[in-house]
C-alpha cells in the first residue's frame, strides 16, 4: 500500500471522535483508517502531543498505546518506532512546564512508548536500535538516585525498564550490578520501583540460568547495548549460577519488603519465590518473615501468604490449623466488602485441598474449626451463609469419615458423630429457617435446599465419571443420618401430587440431584424415597396449600 | 502464574453502555503469548477447547454484558443454580461468588465455543458497573469453563480445578477485586479517609472546636494546612434504606464520571496494568503537590512507597476507636439476643521522619476480641495472647491501624422489647419498653438515640400514641421515635422509655413482584393467591400468610428478606469509651526514636444493624455454637 499524503490537522473534537470510534468497533474504526494511513495518524498525533497548547495530549497518548498494536503493519513498525522514540526524547527533555509539558505528560509518554515498543517490536533483531535508544533514555533517567524533584519520573522509568525486562528477559542482566547499586542508593519513595526492577532482573537471571556476575560492573550502564544472548537467542547457560553472589542479593532483597505497598508486595513475592526455590533457600526463612502478613486486613497480603504456602507446604507443617482458623476469621470481618469475605472461605476450601492429611488429623481439625466458626450468624449476608453451610456440610462429611475410621471401637463412638451430623444440619439450617414459610422463590428456600443437597451428596467426588465414590456415599453414615433426620418429618402423608408440586418448583434442582448422584430411580429407589421424603421439609408451604 | 496484572477494565453506566474503558497492551501481549503456547499444546487436551486470544471492543463487551444480564436474571446473576440456569453460565457453578466474579460470552451468536471471557470482577458502585479483567493462564480459563459445565452443582472441596482451588491459585483475582473497589471509590468520589476525632483540648483549636466537639482532618494534601471536615453528623438516613427493597438495579443521581481523575488514578496506580499502589490519597497528593529539590530523603532510611511525603511540623499522635454495634434483640426465652461489635482503631501520626510507634493492647480476652487484623504498616504480634504489643511505622494522613470484632463487654446499650400486634388486617397495636444505657457510667455519653419502625410494604394512614420520652413523627412508610436528640446527651444514668400506640395502614393490596420473582422459577399462575380466611386461626397468621405470598426474593448480599419481618431499628451514637473494652492508654504509647509528642485518644460508638424484632411475630435468627 502506498503512503497516503498527510491530511489536514485534526482538531481536538476530531480526535475525540476518532478515539471513540476506535474503541467502539471495527466498522467505525475503518471510517478513519480508510482515509488516513497508520503512519499519518501517528504523525498527526505526535505533532499534536508536541504542540504547546493541545488539550488532549494524555488521551492521545493513551490512544496510541491502546491501538498501535492493531494499527501498524510489519513494514511500518520501524518507522513508527523511530518517530515515537524521537518524540519521547523531545518530551522528556523539554523544560518542565506545568501546562504543556507537565510531569504527568512526561511520565505517560515514556510508559506509552515503552508499551508500544513491547507490543509491536516483537522481533528484537528488527527493532534493536530503537530498543537500545529507549533503554538508554530510561537508564539516563534512573541514574540519578535520591535526587529531589524527579523522583516520580525515576520510579516510572524503572517501571518501564521492568516491563522491557519482562518482555525481553535478561535484557538488563549484564548491568544488574549497576541496578543493584542504584537500588542501594535510592532512598525516596521511588525505591520500591528500583527494588522491583532489580528483583525481576535477578529472577530472570536465575530462572534462565544466565551466567553473569552481579557484583561486576565492568559493562557500562550507558551507552546501552542489548546483550548478544538476548538478540541471537544464543545460550549463555552454564552448569551453575553464582550461588554465593545470588544469596547475597537475596539477603538484600528480603530486607526490603516493609517499604513496599501491598500490590508491590504481591509482585515482589511472585518473583522472589521461584528464585528462592532455585537457590534452595530455607523456606522457613520466608515463612518467618512473611507469614505475619496473614494477619493484615489487606486481602492481597493475605493471599501472598497463601502463595508462599502453596510453594512451600512442608515448611508450614503444624501451622495448618492456625492458617485455616485465620482464613475463617477473615470471613467474619464485617468491615471487609462481601467479595473478600467470600474469597476467604474459598481460600480456606482451596487450602484444605492442599494440606496433606496425616492420619485423619486434617479432618479432625476441620471439624474442630468448623464447630467453632462455620455457623452462620444472623446478619451474615445470604451469600456468606450459603458458603458457611457448605463448610458445615463438609464438616459433616469429615465427621462421617472419622466415625467410619473409628468403626472398630464400638458403637458408642459412632453414635457420637452421628448425633453431631444431625446437629450440624439442624443448627445450620436455622439461619435460613424462613424457608418454611416464605414463598418457594425466596432466596432462603434456595439456600436451604442447596444446603440439604450438599449434606446429601457432598461426600461424593466431583469427578463425573467416578461411580465408586458414589456407591460409597449411598452406604455412608451421612446418608443414613439424613434418613433418620428425614424420618422425623414423615408424619405428613406423601401424596404423589405434593411431590410433583415440589418437583415443579424445584424441577431443575431435583433433576440435577438425580443426575449428580448418578443413579436412577429403579436402581436406588429406596434411597430416592429418602431423598424425596427429606426434601418435603423444604416446601412446607406447598403442603400447607393443598392443590 | 502469580502476581496480579490487569488486561483491561470497563465501566458501564446504568444504560449498559461503556462509558470508560482501558486496555493494557503489555499485559495483553502476555495473554496472547500464553494462548498461543496453550493452543499449540491443546491437541493433547481432552477439553478440545481453544482459548479466545482477543479482547472485545466496547460494543462487543456491552452486548455480552446485556446478554448475560438477560440470561442470569440481573446484572449480578442468580449466584446459585436455579431452574433457569443454563449450562455453561455462572449460576450453573452454584456459588454465590459468581455474582462478583463473572464470565461473559463475546459474540455469543457466532456459536463459537471459545468466546468466554473470565474472570471479570464485577463491582457495582453508584450507578456504574465496573468490570476488571485480570490476567490468568489459559488453563485457568479452561478449568473454569469446565466448572461451568459440570453436571453436579456446588463447590467441590480439595479437587484440582474446582472454583475454590482456582481462586486460591489466582492472586490476580484478589488483586483485581482490590482494583475494582479502588476504581469504584474514585468514580464516586468516595475516598474519605478514616475519621480521627480530637477531643476538645486547649492544645487543639479554639472555641469553635470545643463547640463542635471534634474536628476531622482529612487528606494528605492538607499536611500544611489542616482543613476541618464536617463533623460526623447524627445521621439516621440509613434507616429507610434497611427496610427498602434492595435490588442491584443501579440508581440515578450520582455525579458524572470524572474521567480525568480516573485516568490519573489508573496511569499512576498501574501504568502497565500491574498495580503498584492503590492508595488514592497518595496518588493525588503526588499529582497535586509533586516534589521539589528541597524535599530531601532521609540520610539513612529508605522512604516507603506508601509514604511518599514526610511530615514536618508540630508533632502529635491521635487515636480514635470507632465501634459499630450490631444487635438482634429478641426478648424471647428460646432465642438469645445476639450483639456483636465491629471496631477499628483509626490513627493519625503527625511525626517527623520515619519513627516506629508501639503500644500494648491489653485485656483482649476480657474484651472478647475475636478477630484482629492490622494495617500493612504494622508488625503483627503473635495472635491469641491476652497481652500483645503492636508496633508500626505510621503512614501519613489518617489510616485504620487495625480492625477487630468483639463482643459487647458492657451489655446492650439499648434493651427491651418491641411488640406489634395486628388487631385487624389494617390496624395494629404496638408497645415499646426500652432501657437505655443501663449500667453505663460516665464518661460514656449517648449523644442521640432514635427508633424507627419501617413498613416498606404498607402505607401508614394514621398513628396514635405518646411516648414517655421523646418525640414521634411519621412518613408514608415509617414511624420515627426520637428518644434522645442532639444537644441533650445521656450521661451517667440510665433511662427507661415506653411507647404504647396504635397504627393504621391503608388496605393491603396484592403487589406484583418485580421480574426477579422468577428467581426460583415460581410459576406466575400458581394458586398462591387463594383468599380463604376461614381456616385461619388468627389475624396475624392470616396476614403473614397473605403478605408473604408476594415477597420478592432477597438479594444474596442481604442477610435475609427484610420485608418479611416486623422490626424496629435503633440508631444511636455513644462517645466517651468503647463498648468492647478496647482502649489505648496514651501514656503507654512509645515512639522510637524518642520524641516528645502528645498522644490523644478518643472513642465513639455508633449503631449498625441494631434491630428489635417484633416479639409477637416471626424473626430471623441463627443457631449459636455451644462448644
């Protein structure tokens, strides 16, 4: 395609329309791309950004960032990047001016150009020159640690370098020593960005096993050259990393978390953990330093601890119960938005799945915690009640397994848990007991039925093909417990029409139960009668209103 | 996969059109690379599912959102599996969290299999829906697609690929929820810092401050010139909300979207899509104030990212304990009253440099403190010990040092009963007998106390009765009894208050339910509207029966169907001390490096859901643990 002649200057209103059309859909986008070539759009945008009095500079930068990827064709990439890098250099070097070249504009511009280069300059060999120019510009910015006025700009430049290092792993490996030095010298709030940058560089060195010396600063910071092993893909692997140096680096890094924000902490730990694994650092060290974060009210920090746990399960041996207890307590924090309270219970379920079970100890502690903490309270939102009832159902399953394990010990030991399962079910259901008189479409009824369903089939493995556990379920204590339980409601005549009425109201769910337990009426009709009898307790109002 | 990155975010208005969107191409590039790798390997995959590598345009996203809304009954969705749940939909998963973490099908008409977009965090704030899409691995998306098609419902425990294990493995979802909430606060301007109250003292302020009793200091931008924020008023506005129909339908009337503030926040908090700092006050302080060459960093310490500025000026520390009391008062033998306290310690440390502050927390067991959670700046003490020391390096501005849940150490501040008896279909007699502040000693002061009886489904026609104390007013759907009003606080003594009366309502009319009635597939033609009064033993039961027939289902975010019950809600504010017993002794607060700074402490208690259930009617309750 031939380059179309540059068209007239676009007014701010034109730009607003163009941006809206690009965001809206492809058809409206074509309105513009059929008149303007991508490079002419770029030129017009850049000249507007570089003008003194243009009002929409930040929007234009965002536009370029979001759409460059789909805008430029292969043969235009280099030209586009050249223009962008010239433009970013002019913006960064322009004298600070609160109106036309504010620090916000400068920061935004370096971010956008970095982002565009990463997205359209996939092939390092093609865009080598542009990449080197950009990195050099960024390194010049970050190379003034602890200076006053430009600290925010330095932080942003570090973030840009970090994204480049993420996109082109080991790009900065040869200057890791310099970056470490900068990290140590930076004392303003920007130090977080330096630390994250350095951590990523180390992460890439370690996970890609690149043989570089971190203490050695013989390669100059600027002029910057992309390392050969990044360009050619030639391996710089050696048999071993410099463990001694790397451990020193880790000791430095692990001192820094208290200056990080919770978001940065999550990023930091996700980078540090793989390094710790490769370097075979003692997991207990990480545990001691970070497990306290679980007691923070910031959900991201709590999740960081869970991340550590999932990587180093053994190191937490013996502390599972306290972690589980804490997770359930997070769900009780009324100050937290509901979604985080629900998440905490899901984490608990995920956590339970990870904890190794030794000799039924796990089930025992789940039951202990459950009896203390899984009961819904009156003001818990129904969503939370519902999840807590799931957990109670899970407790009931554990109780059953425990009682089955204790079978040899005589009938009294079995009777204990049996009573408890009934109690769990009855106590749990109290929190939604309004199902007894509210209309069938009430949320309370839905939650109550769901719980009943959970108590009944919860023991079954959720693998659709596994039928052996299914049989086990049918013979399990919980099934018999429910039989006993439902028996107390069976003073009511079981008219077929009532069951039909019930099925009409809960058609989806009942069919579902049929499907999920994987048995047919003929096959297990006795059990099914129990199910239906027990189900009758749900729609009492159906019974109260003869058809 | 670990850490948190955001692929894109959208904000929709109440007409379901996208009013703001932001895509993060760098993160998107990671997604596409991962998809490519996954799809190349998917020949071994028994799911035979290729992941959708592209982000939808705004119009595609809006269309998908509308389609889901239709399919799932509301913007949030059913949340649990119901008759209408379609296989592959969120509610098929049968988990309430699918009202917050949703999936959308892009271009559903094209009948492609791989058009699912997940996980989208849905946060509703003001009249906006915020959707945030974090980066996960393609295999996680596939796992969720599998969960959505399982025949068995509910959450499997300990099974790989279950929803819980996905949420456990994906901190990016947690991060994205934080992002969604932060953005919600930015667009509604709901970014007030926690309140720190200063009791009137010669060292602070003058006459005006002693008159108003408190000054609120907000905002880091006010570090040189504190601005008085409005005094926490005795609002009772929440009363009406409680009894009202709650639906997730967004409401009109919020302010227009401040896109500039939003862009500033996003550009600074996550320039490439990876969140770095979600603190609104820090980001806007940096935007407004910037830095000058004279802002020198400390010579020996690194300044934390969460404290971009250091305080300079006269030093002091302020602590405010703020407790909210929730109570369900039954006055019945078989149901014990339940009272719980959500408390927090708010702090403002006007200290130079980067000092550490510590103080002992004593009497935690006595106070019945159940849960303690701390600000990230605190070094968390060992849990479960009666005596703990908290050590923290305070950020600038007001912050919440810790949250706690506790029991009420002092007994309920308002106790007694509320009885409402319907003498006919449209006429009721009621009686309140309350005791306020029984056993409460000075300096505990109840600043105000109001009791409201909401009747969201009935229209109050007339009302008769005189309380022993206070004034009464009515509106169409509620009766409000002001027992103690501002200016005449109750200190050092208790009072008894009774209020007998009668109330008359407009005749009851069958109300058509909103469309969400079909929540559980109720058949519109079912014969629930039978009008036979003959076999009913009394008016109450008859009325309850009649009125409950067209009750709409409660939202899963509500604790129960509020409209199904008769109750009175108490609102009050108590100052002078906490009710849990949580306290901070200003003398025991130590600052290192040592500095002379006065420490002030105050506390205030307000009511949350403080409910007196009609002793003669139905009431929701929960079993309590008896271990």
